[in-house]
């Protein structure tokens, strides 16, 4: 079977801009003519094998980057946005959306920003938001959503922060002493660490230069918070430089993102990239073994696995998601072709929801999305207590998964018949854009399809999808 053609115009332009070369000079480096390069950059021609080899030789490019990028995310996000009733039923063909995502990604991002602003304005009007009555009222993206999208389109991997965390773990004694190393690093910065019986997980007093960690928190959470404080103290310049590049619209978004980057550093220091990747591969991604070895929680391990996308040393591409009991997605990331809905909850047929019914167990599922891609999905409940009698318990469920072709590298796939078509359960992304006609759990009709309502006939749904 012939290999699929590789169109990577946006990535070629990105590489050329990064090395500050004109099209003429870049073409000469790649050994192709200027018109040929122009056609490849505009996706009128596929990238040839000789060009791929030249990119690796001349610019040290990890060739897997050519097929990576925002394409799948942009297509998924545009489909969801275009399913908004404001666009009626005029959904552009999927081929058109793919062309936009590959040829004009900046335009696609601008469209998503515009739609997000529209949604927020509409929601404010519906709830009679008092902000509309102020003189300084203006439409702004939600700080939380802006930060979420920042990590989403960075592939949830921040190279500079990841390397800094890995270097810290190496320089300060390695993972086995990472908690001691964090306390020592803070002491060197003149900060005293105290452990107190408190509802507050972490509190830093700048005047006394004291950081207080709650003894009610789990041991791995205490270590994580110590490392987060290390990031804020020792890596402030790096975090601020990364935030400058992100160009957030509001100070609130920048502040949220800084905490997010500090969290990223903490996770990467607790589970250093190269060491963690080797351990993940050798244990075939056994979550419990990894949690024990690195002194981390199952959720922290799953989140870290979803970030292993370092160029030249990538791990298995995983998706990772956390939902609450209402089905609302509170964390999401996907290095796979599976993309989560930006608004609303996850598909009810997904095993992540069943995790609440069977606490303390790993639930396995073979699933297939409407585009025909098959996945191995693992789900488990996560409870976070307040550390004292009567304190509220926060309950979530997490899911980790990868495409079924990676099943041999996943211990949780052992015993599953990945060759049987009947073993795969149909799941979707969002009911509004799901193409399945016979779904018994559908909550709303798909906006792309014409509906037939027969008053003399009633099936599972009160309508039929055309």
C-alpha cells in the first residue's frame, strides 16, 4: 500500500521563519527550486522524501513534527463552533475545514477567538450581567479558557520549563531525594518551610519568607506544592519570559498561566522527562508502579504521561481528561486524534463516567470514534479529602488512553481482544457534532443533520436523524 502524502506547508513556513531565511535561501538549503518550495508551503504539493531528509540534516528537525501540529485540534474546535445555532445548518464540508487548518491556521484561531467572544457576550446578555452596565465593559475572553487554550495548542509540552525541571532534579539529588532537594532549594533562597494543620494546602508569606504546607494533604501533594514554590522562587525569570511570549489579553489570564507553568515545573521535577519516559516504557505504563516509584499520585502520573511530547524523544501519544460528577470536563489534553469538546461535557458512553460507580478500580474500554479511529481507554475515580472529619470530599474521574496501535505498550490492554470489531464501543465527542444516527444516549440532535419527526412512530429518540 502506498504511503499517504505528507502536506506540511504551515510547518515548513514555521521552520523557515524560525531560522530567518528567505524562500530563495531556504529552497537552496533544501535542494529544491523556489517555485517548488512555494507550492509545498501552500500545500499544492506534498513534502518529498528528499526534503524531509534535508530538513533533518540541515536544521536538525524531528521529522515527526511535520505530521504534528494543531490540525486535528483546529478542525475539531471549528466543527464544534460551527455547530452553534447562530450558524444555522450551514456546516462547511470537513475537507474545507481541513484546508483552513493546514493553510490558514492563524485565520482558524481568529475565528475561534471571535466565536468565543460571541458566546461570552450572549451568556452575559442572557444572565443580565451587570458588567454590561459599566463604562469599562467590553468583551474579553475568559481568562480560564484563554489559559486552557494556551496549553492545548502547545501540545501540553513546554520545552524550556520541562528542561529546567529536569535539570533541577538532576542537580539536586535525583527523584529519590526530590522532597529534600525542594526544601533545601527554598532554604538557600532564604525561605523557611513549616508543616501546619490547616485547610489551606499551601500559603506563602513574603514578609516572613515562610511557606506553610498543610499536614492534611497527601504526602505526594505536599511534595508537589514544595516544588511549585521552588518554581515560583527559582524559575521566576523563565516563567515570566514564557508568559511574555504567550501574550495573554488580561492580567488575570497571565496570573492563572503562571500558576499553571509552576504546576508544570513541579510535575516535571517530580517525574523528570528522560527518567520517567524510560520507566514508563519499561513498566508498559503501569500507573501504580510509576506512582510508587516517583512518589506521585495516579492523577499526577496520568497528567505527566500526556506531556511526553519532547521533539526527538516522544512517548506514546495519550489523551488525558478529568471530569466531575456532573460530567463537566475540568482538565483535558490530547496528543491523539481524539479532541474533547470545548463546551459541555464528555460523551456519556465513555467509561470515564462509569468510574464513579466502581470506586478504586481501573475500568478498561475499547472505543471507536465516528471517524473510525480506535482507542484503548482507562478510567478511574479520584477522591480528594479535606484531611479531617466533616471536611468536604472532592470527587473526580480521570481517563487516560491512546490509539489501539499502541496497545502492545500498555499493560492495561493485556487480555483485550483488539482484533474483534465487536469489542469496540461507539463513542463521540459532543452530541451537537456527533454523526452517529442510532445513539441511544443522544441528548440533543446533531445540528448538521436534517431531522424527521413522525407523530405515529416513536423509537429511542423522538426523531430520526437524516
